[in-house]
C-alpha cells in the first residue's frame, strides 16, 4: 500500500454514524466550537458595521427634520403665544380624560 492510501483509511475503533460528533469536552470539539464562535462573532461585527454605515444617513436626516420641526414650533409659539397655550391646555385635558377613563374600568 502507498502512503497516500494509508492516510485515507480511518483509524481503528467504533464506527461513527452521521449523527455522532466529537464531544465538546474533547480537544477537537472545543477547538471546533471556539473556531465557530470566532467566525460567528466576526460575521456579527461585520453586520453591525454595515448597519451603522447604512443608518448614518437616516440618522442625519432625522436630526435635520427634528431641528426644522423644533424651529417651526418655536416660531409659532413666539408669533401666537395665546394660541399655543390654549392648544397645550387642550392636549393636556384630552390626555387627562383618556388616562382617567382607563382607571374607572
């Protein structure tokens, strides 16, 4: 027999079926598990980096819209303080009614 042919012969011992694997306590099983964990961690980190890069423009857009809305509200309150006060009072009354209705049940 040649040396190449000997390398493909499985070692003597009980045969394993397709469902049996190395136990996690064996050095081979621990190494394979550690390698799998490292690969999953690397994929997870790459996914997070990609998600961060994709979400950056959305976050910037949301910040711009929030600043514009804040400026618009501030301008309206300065221009019409009584109307703004009445609206805030009305919103407070509605929220209070909704909350008190839930307690009566």
